[in-house]
């Protein structure tokens, strides 16, 4: 018996060859397989709250009409609240926007009063959370 084996990544066909050899098969075995390589590309687009292509979550423009001047604090708070409200609502959690960790976390822009920022951010967070949670 002459056995010629060409090494390829053959998946289950290769497994069949090994099984056949291990049981001492006297029949000629031909292993043919195709290796397919797929490449997947993932593109991540990040937009900031001051970006001209920023997409406002549902209900934002009614709550905070901007008239051409972006409100960075409201955008950040509303978007964070909206996302958290959607997550909490879909998971069946109780409606508690002010007891959420995201309610306390935000990037405070340089030069802005910390207390004023917190007040505005939290107000927008609660509005966004409410709109998302109640629409579930």
C-alpha cells in the first residue's frame, strides 16, 4: 500500500483520514478539501457631542431645541440617559434614573463650573432616561 498525504487544513475530511488510518484500512483513501478564508472588516465610527453629524436620540430636539448652537451638556446628559433608559427598560429593571451609576458620571468640559454642569447634565439625563424607558 502506498499512501501519499499532502498536508492541508481539511477539517472533517482530515479527521476521516486519521480515523481510517488508525483502524488499519487497506483501501486507498483520497483526502481532498478546500480551505476557505473569510476576512471580516469592522468599521467603528465615533461621533462626539460637538460633531456636526451627531445624531440626536429620539425626543432630544423637542426637549432641547438648539437653533444652530449645540448644547454639549444637554447632548451628553440626554444621550447617556437615553441609552441607560433603553437598557434598563429592555431588561425589566425598575424606573430609577437618579439611582443609576451613569447619572453621576460625565466628562466635565474645561472651564465650566462643576456644580452648574452637574445640574444641567443630570436634568438632561433624567429627560433622556424617561423618554427611552417609557417608550419600551
